[in-house]
C-alpha cells in the first residue's frame, strides 16, 4: 500500500527530441525510449525510481496494450500506467493525471511520454469506423485541414476577422522560432505577406498557417519524492491549476466558437491557481493552426469574442514583449511531432519557469498558461504552471 | 453539374445497423431523420438513444431537406487523395430546418458568394452509385 509522500508533485525532468522533417530507420517505441531516457537524465534519476507511466495511443505500431509494450521495452515496472487519449490535449491531460495519480497514492514518480516517427511517403489512414467516418468523410471533408478551415471561415464570417490578422499569428510563430535552434523553421522566418502568399490548402487556410508534421518526441517526469526534488539540478516547476473539457468529435457537431471547450478549461485552470490570465508571464497556447490561437486568446478572456485581431495589434509576443506567446515558436514554428507536438508547449513553459530558455528567456517568468487542443476544438486541457509552490 | 461524382471512387459511408434506415431511405430518394418521441427534438446523426434526454424512443421521420449555411470551406487539397479529381470543391456545415447540424457537400461554384444563413436545399447526388445528401443554394 503506497503511502502518500509528503512533497507537492513537481516537474523535475524534461526530454525532447529535436524535430526532424522525416525519420529514417526509427520506430515509435525507440523514440519513446530515447525521450524517456533524456527526461530521466534531466531529472537525475534511475529507471528503477519511475513507478508511473502515461502514454498516448499509437495508430500504427501499438494500437492496444501500449503501457505494457512501453514498459517491457524500457524495462519499467510501473504501479500506475495508462493511455491518455486527448489528441493535441494529451500532453497537458497527462500532466494533470500524473499529479492526480501521485496525490491518490497510486505512485510517486510518473513519466509522461509521447513520440512518433514520420516517414517519407508513408500516410497512415485512420482506422475509424464511427460516426465521423460515416457522416463527415464521405462528403469530401476528410482530415484536420478541412475541419479547421470550416472553423476559421466561421470566425471570419461571424466576426469580420481578416486574413492579415490570422497571418500575424503565423508570423510571430516563425519569428519566435528564430531563437530556438531546434525548431523546424529555424532560419526560416515568414512575414505576414509571406504567409498570405503561401498556397491556400483548404480556403481560408494558407500553408503557413498549418503546422508541419515532423518526427519527434517528448517526455516529462513528475514526482513527489522529496529527495529527487531536492537533488534536482533544476528548480522545480509546479502545476498550480488545471481544467479540462471534451465536447464533440466531428467538426459538424462543434459548439459555437465562443463556447469552445477551452473557454471552460482555461477558466477552471486559472481558478484553481487563483490567478488571472493577465498575470501569466508566458502564453504557451496550442497552435496546430493560426485560427486556434485566435480563438484561444478569446476563450482565455484576454479580449472579447471575435476581437483577437484588434487586441493583437496593441501587443507584442516575443520573449521580451508584453505578452510572450509560444516563445519556442509554437508548433507552427517548431513543428508538430503528432501528439508530442502538444507536449512542446509544456516543455517550453517549464524551461521558461526554470530560467533555462537560453537566448529567449522571459525576465522574471513566474507563471505560464499552457493549453492543449485535440480533434477540432473538441478536447481541451489547460494548465497553469508556476515556479513557486 | 452533378454528373462529375458518378464515377468518383471516394470512401463511402461506413453504414451500421443503426444508421442503415437513413441510407436505405436515401436510395429510395427520401430524406429521413430520427426524432425523439419523448423530448420531440430531432437527432442527427442516427443513434440508438436521444443525446438530449437519453430516451430510446426514436422514430424515423421525413425531414424537409431545407437547411441554412453555418460555415463552409473551399477544399483545394483534399484530405483523401480520391477527392482530388473534383477539387476545388466546397464542403459545408449546415443546420437542418429541424435543428441538427450536418456535414455536407455544397453543389455551388467555388466563386459563388456565400453567407452564414444562406438558405439551402437537399439535392440527392449519385456518388459512386450511392445517393448522397448534398445541398445546393435555393434559387
Ligand atoms: Zn429526447
């Protein structure tokens, strides 16, 4: 019977693989293992100290028994393990669940890991045999690009938002990526005009408004073990609040944009942390598409619904700006390693709160808002991370 | 205009025992939607319980085929390669007169001016030998 350990659960380890356009000769399991190894090194722990494991679904390699397969591969014997299946919100959802499992006495030290290969020319088609497959796909509406284009069009029509306003989000992502040598778009900035000149993939979405799929992986270790926290070479980072909401799967069944599930999740996370969104020193907002950042700024209450474009005109979003936003470049600048892409927002937030975001460090970074978004504004998780317990 | 879909070999619906009456009716040129006998609300897509009140008393009823446009997009690069043959094309989310929303394919020119609320009507269209519930703009 595990007794609850004394310390408040803290994030003590980060592992991140540099995103690559295409992987070669790699397996997802191998990349998971490498991400976990890096996180354990960062945390200063041995593998035997890990007693909790959270993994994501894997469409291709391991559709079932994922925790057992990963445990076997790594030689782990967790006393708590599970799959978290929240699309782009999986990483954030894992962190909250890791903390809850620790607080419930299920385990003490949890590794949360997501990774995937991305091989050239290999397209894995969804094995869905469910309503979205039956009632959306046969009309020519396959894939996330089309779904998010529908949501962006709705925003533009309902609120009068403009292509330039959305393009500015992609511009900032690329600009911030210039300070992150691992980013896929490092040394590839893009102006607003460049974004608007990129091809329309699914109108109204331009190519540069859409994340680039890459291969990569990320792992985060959370522990309540005081010895591990005390011996850690990095200052601990805590999850001060969290919130989550799931509403629908298919975009045709989505609620109104201003009632998107992130509006609930963000408010809940800030409420738990007893902080206001204006007190956040970093906005680490999930950005599979420009339009998601726009609606997230609105869902977070930084501006009224429909007004993100006007609001952004008056602020600056670099690490030295008044509202640092996705200082790692976001996924639009860093690349999206499938589900691990969502984890990049957590990793950057922890680096900033540790004071280790070299070359792009936010001054006096105390609090960060992290969001995760899965399916089409369907699965939403928000975290407030802080460097002070 | 609708002929271009006849030989299009795109993924068709993955019909289930619950949804079969919907597709069977379409093949008879009828558009039926489930309605809850308890709360009277209409339900789409087909289910075996009402998502509003959890009643399992659902009945197939004739729907009007009238709808309004909620949002749309012009697909230049389809998510499934088989659709490329008819790209660019317009997909849309429509709100049926009866209440529920559904995804559909709009039979309009990509240059046509559209607005939220544009009135639409059902236009059954043969795709790969199956009647699909596409919509067009009301003249
Ligand atoms: Zn009902």
